[in-house]
């Protein structure tokens, strides 16, 4: 710990309290990772005394006070040891107790998993591990601290996301606790659910997030559109890997190996989402799933993000037909949509390759630049003819580009 952290902890000690770094920073340190931020928990100090000693600290939080304070140039969150009592549903259905009677152990037992229930006392440097988090990290397993886990259903998503983030397995008893959260998870705000999905899509192997949710029977609650892909069989000739869910997970991970762009990963996840609507009587064929997929994506909640939805809808619409497209006018229209919306081949091609094995030769940035370079319009051309003239010139350029390839 830097001198500034130690100076802060000394001040807390003079007030009769103790300061700990808790949670992710300690976990990351034990895993050999560089912590992105530090959260501090203070025990044995009142809110009023803290305000007097640290007048520059900014207080946030509705149900309990959290202070933001600069330490060693980093904005650090300082919270008081607290206990929670469940009094309602959802993440806001808690009564918080954060007075000086709350002990370190009271606070730790309410945390979600053992690897997040670790603390380092700042002054002594001692790591305090009440629930075996260090052992679980070494064994690469995620384990719930206690039955308190079920009091916040979004913890289900956090566990699944951390399994993807760290490539950890999830303890069987914890899977059962996650399963018991299904009903409450179904009424959580979509914003919270998508927020965890967004973080999961940024991990090294995002498919793990969805596989864990499937294992604990929460996928259909959190992401029903994705769950609908489970059991939707496909022609074995083209998809020996299995159903549409399995195919989507494979494509998602392949794309994630080539790009960190979460918007592209989102589109990879949803590229075949229309297959979830195919009637069982039609299986294993999925006629029209491309158009069905655009409808599903366009009807996703707004919290999924306009850019995510626009690009995913575009991919769903074109991911099959581009491979057999022969008409230069149709090719021009696809490229025009990409040019207008800022969809680059760097975004499109990883999905086409992961799904189909290749991308069309004309799907490259050089062709797009060539096709949409400035068109010289004759000065005497009537305005009503300009649009068709420009389109015709661009189609000719597509034809030339294809001939050259």
C-alpha cells in the first residue's frame, strides 16, 4: 500500500476504527492481476466523524452512504461496514444498517462469493480470508459465501460473468442457489441484466456466461431470445456442432478471438437469433430466419443499445445472402448501407468467417473506398436524375471491382 493509503488508514485508526481494502482489488492481487480500482471498507467509525475528518470527501449513495475520496491520485470508494435485511424484492429491497455496531464479519458474510469476500487490513497488510476465498481462487472455482447470495438475483449474472472473465467453474451448491433466484431475476430491470451481459461480452470467452446461465436454468429468464435457440436443430451437413445455441456460442467465441469490439461480439451472438422462432415442424431447416432475426433484434429493449441493435440487425439480415449474391446492384446496396452507417469490413468479416468459413471477395475496405469515391456529375444533368446516375456509376464500380478480384 502506498503512503497515502497508510496515511488514510492511520487517520481512521486515530478515530477508533480500522480500514480495509476489500473485494476485487484483493482478489486480483492474489491472482497476479493489476487491480483497476480499490474499494475501502471502514469499521468502527461514524458517518459524522468521517465527514469531519475528511471534509473533501464526496458522499454518494441512496440507501447507504458511500464516499469518494482521492488517495494517491486515485478516486477511491469508501463505504462503512454494513448489514442488510431483506424487506422487499429486487436489488432495492433491503434495509441497511451501517452504524459502529456492525463488525467486519457482519459485512463479509453478506458478500456474494468467497473470492470477493477477501480483505487486506491497510496498516498491517494482513489478508483476512474468512470463507476460503484464497483456496477457491487456487482451485479456480466460484463459490457463494452463504445463503445471503439469493437476496440479490443479479448475483446470478455476476457469477456467470466472472466465470467467463476468469475461466473458473461454478460450485454445484452455488449453481443450486443461482437456480433458486429465477423468479426474482425475472423482475429485475433489463438495464441491470444487460449491464452484466455487456461486461460478459468483453471477457476472453463470453460463451461461458451464457452456458453457466443455461446450467442454472436462468438463461430463459434473463435472455429468453437466446434460450430459444436451445434444442433448435440444424442440418448436420452444415452444422455438425449441434443446435442453434451451440452454433451461436462457437461463433461468438471465434469472433471474440479476433476482435475486442463488444458491438461486433453482440452481433455475433445474435446473428442466428431468428432460428429460435422456427416451428419445430420445420426443423432442422430454418427458412426465413434472417428476416425473423432482424425483427427479434429490433424489438429488444432500448437498453441493449442502438448501435448494438443496428449492427446486429444488419448482420442477421445479410449473413446468409452475401455468400451467394451475384447482382452488382444488390452488392452495391449492401456496401452502401455499410458506408452510410459506418459498418466496416473489420466489423463484418469476422462474423461471416466464423459462421460460414469465409467472406465474399468484394467485402473489403478497398472495394468500398473505390465504389463510394466521388462521382463526377454532368453539369447539365437534371436534379431528378442525379440519384440514379450516381447509383449506376457505383454499380459499375462494383462490377469492375469484382472483375479485378
